[in-house]
């Protein structure tokens, strides 16, 4: 089924088309989410949200990019929103301990999702160091780098997903590599 046929079938709310969309792109969407969130459960939840949004908003898809590019963009944006939400919640939790009153406050200074980002996989110290270095990159560098290195996407497709120019993606990936090199060299020396 071509992208055009798939879009028409989805606009007509064809259930088989939706099943086909999910089967064809679920791995790609999950991986994109996982590489941003580093947590299996969050990645699964966001991937489901991506497909629900795709189903509900397919009529707004203009066809200016491939369906896969559109799904990547939705997955990255939803993942970024969850990261921002989690950071905000962590800040609020930390601030609550300084608030006066009898209010009982549960403060979790350690984010379990960050600690368990490699759940189900063998954890090595080097992997932790690498993931921490990647996580410390500025957001756009991290997104461009992970899409290129872990999703194996071409620079042009990354530019479409991030809605930026090809030269901007090249620059982001180059700066990400330099930043990672600095972080990892200083750690291992």
C-alpha cells in the first residue's frame, strides 16, 4: 500500500489501514521515543499516543513529507513534551520540601525512569556513561544525533522531522559529536 493509498484509507477511517499503519511503523515510533526518553514504559505510552494522534488528525496531514517523517515528528514532539513535564514535576517536588505547613510531601529526588532507561538490557558502566553524555547534550543536538546514530536516518530526513535546514542538521550533529568527544575523553582520561 502506498502512502497516498494509506492516507486515503485512514481519512475514511478504515480499521485495516490503521492496523497496517501501526504494524508498519510501531517499531520506528517506539525506538524514536525510547531514544529520547530512555524508559521503556514511557516510550510505549508515547508511541500509543502518537498513533492515536495520527488516527485523529490524519485529515490534517498535508502530504508534504512521508508518513514516516510525520510520525517521527509527532513522536519527537510528544517525547520532548513528556521530558519537559517530568522536569517541571521534579522541580515542583523539590520546591515543595521548602514550603511551610503541615502538608505531607513525598519527594523523589531520584527519577526512576532515568535510572532504569536500559531496563531489560545488560547495564554496563560504559553504557551508562555514554547515555549520560548523550542526555547532557542540548536538546536539538541530542535529537539530531540519536535520529542519525540510533535510528540511522539520513540528514535530509532529520531536517524534515526537525523542520529545519540540512545545514542546521549537519551543524547540530557535528557539534553533538564534538561535545560527546569532550565529555567522553575527559571521563576516560
